[in-house]
């Protein structure tokens, strides 16, 4: 069940849901039909890994920064403890284009404490001892000169830093930005003049700040900007015109005002700005919360997690929070990133049947599709909600503690970086980090899923004929595939084009005629994508024609 709570649009939302269910599917991929945006390739590119969770990634120039809860990084294709492993304590930097590590290696630490209650997202030291030291958010300044980080930590490079810190991006050195917040910083937004912070804290340097605070960018001074949230703040983003800070989280009230989970305040004063749309809050067992926010020149995009309520993605008008679209996929969404007019997302989607081009829930296996793509601005003449594009790389859910997979995304217009708690990508071992490239920087060489060996039979009552039966395969980033029936390894006797999707793999039969009676033949199936990548099945056993 999916619900969205707005102040004025409940009836319109219901009508839209009915229209979505009737909309015709439309696929898109690296070679899409005219008028549909092309996705990046679904090939996961060689990327160094972490030995723990990546909670945030940020690209600055040719560098991507990763923050989370990890102790080492290691080369692609290797296991934890590999001889090539390097120490990195919750922060690391990599070359955006190569995936190789850079020397930057600050040591991020927390203060151990005792608790008989399990501390999620913290390190268990044994004997009811814990340490919380994760980096939850990384944001660069607009000019890329400084890098701000927030989290649970209390020290960086053995210098006191109470949940927030910044670095000189050119040297990598920790700078003088120093404050004491009494609980986690989970969200940051940075302008040329101001650093905005959100999270779970209630004091900053001893002054009351109810989960929201701001500092001057010039010298780090705590400002008087002090809107309030009554529960956690998880995400922040500046409106396209710079006048508002849009805030997402699990709060019921922002400055004492609903709606739940989403709102906006003025960037200059912290006073409430008009905002129409929230995410569901029914009771503590059934609620949604916003996990990430991004913008383009026209809209704000939010991702949500939820307990038996809305947990997909939605687009909003940044001036007043009125709804532009909401998708109907089920499965908690943790991260979003915009690249060339496409909203890429990380989730554990398991039912997108209400979306054009979406997949149904497949039971009893309930496979999760953890990476998705959809256009930010669907053609209103065709769609009321974005179609799910044919871009289906995947990760696993990682350790059962989380079972989510992707947790963070960012891109530089060429490469999309994904961080999380996953341990496999596209079925191969890869932990914590992966990346994908546009066709401007990489080629589409992603193999299809295996092409299965066909079944060959002699039709009853026929002469000189053999029937070849096969089931389609599918490709992670190309919906249309060409299938060739190959006789005796070298003769293509039949060609057909088909739309092939993992949830709808059709079975085909071709009858090969004009064969010499009594002659034996083998057959294989070759799948060809629009880039002429070819994948062939094993040969059938020889069968004699009638």
C-alpha cells in the first residue's frame, strides 16, 4: 500500500494512480527509441572496495569522496584481508574516472561508551562497549575549495571534532572549523556563505538547536538560524533559486508545522516557507521518512523509506512543495542522483507494477531490483508518472543487519558512483562501492544473462523438419534483443527481434524445414544487442530430422 499526504491534492493523487495503472509501458536503455532519454551503461566498472558501509559519496572535480563506517579499502575483485588492502578509517578518496584510491587518509574516530542496549550503526567492542564513529554526510562547498563532513565521530586525526568538520580540498588537511554537537549530524547543505546542518542533535556548542543549525562559511561561526524539527533530519537541499532550504526526515513538525517528513524554511531567516506535501505518518508502526533530496532547475526530488506506507520517489515544485509526480514502486528508497535528465535511485524495489514499464512482484522468490532509472520530466502527453527505464544493474542487500544495498549516490556528469552496504554487484563480489559510466566514457559491453540451450524435437508426422524451442534471455541495459537460431554452429536459419525483460521472458519456437531426412543437426541460440555484443548458448544435442 502506498499513500502520500498533501494538503490539497488527495483526490488528484487518486486519479493519477488510476491513470498510471492504465499507461502503456515504455522501455528505455543505452539505445532507446526516439524521444526517450538514454541511460548510462549498466556495466559496473572496476572500483576499489571498502570493508564496511558507505553512507555518503560526493564528487568534486576528478575526485570522489566516500564516507561511512569502514576500516580498509581494497582492490576490485579481492576479498577482505587482501595483501593490497589499505587502511582508511571512515573516509577515503578515489579517482572518479579510474576508481583507484588517492592518498588522502584522515583517521576518523569516536569515543567508546558502555550501553546494554544494542547500538545500531555503531561498532560493537564487546562487553557492552560501543563506539560510534561513522561519517554520514559529505558535502563540498560550491567552489570545491572545502569539504564538509558530518556524522557520529568525535575526533579526526587525533583532533577534537564533535560531529562536524571540514577539510581544505586542495591539501586534504583538516581546517579550523570546530564545534560540539551532542548527537549525529546526518545532513549538510553548503552555499557560498553558509553551512547548514541537520540530524539528531539538540545543542551546538551548548546552545539550543533542535536538529537544525547553520554556520558561516567564512569563519565557521554558529549563526542565529535556528528552525526546529521534532524528530530526525535526514536530508537537506537548497531550492534552485537559493531562497529556501528544503528539509526531509522523520519529523512530524518543522517549526511546529506539518506536514510529516518534508518541509522548507527560508535560507536567510529559518522561518517556515509554504510547503504542501509530506510523506505518510499514520502511527509509529506505519510511517514514511525522507532519506535523500536532490534538485535540478525545475523541481525537487525526494526518496523515502517507510513502514507499510510510501517508500518510493516523488517530484515537487520547489516554491511551494506541490506535487509534480509520485511513483508507485514498492521497496525502500535510500538515495537519488540526477544525470542527464534521468533520476537514478538506490532502493530494494520489489514491485513497480503501477509504473509504466515497471515490473510486478515476483513470488515466492521476491527478487529485489536495487538500482533503477526514470526520467525526471516525463512527457505529460504520455505519462502522469515517470516510466521505469530499462536500466537494471543490481546489488545484493549486504549483511542482514541492513539488507538494503545502495545507500548513497553522486555523479560528475560522466560517472555515477554508488555506495552502500552491498557485497555483490551484478552477481560478482564487490563491497561498499561501485560505479557506472555514460556512453561518452565507456562502451556498452554488459553481457546478457546466460542464453539457455534450446530444446530440439522432431515434429510428429513431418519430413525434413526439426522444431527449435528456446526461452529469451535479457540484458541489463538494452530492452530489445535480436535472437538468431544457428544450425550446426555456422548457419543462421532464423532471426527475430523481441522485447526481453527479466520479468517477462517469452518462449519461441522455430521449425527448420527442408532438411535431408535422417540428417542430424545441432542448434544454438545467439542473442545480439543494439551494439552488436553477441552472447551464444551451448549447442543442443544432435537430433535427426524426420
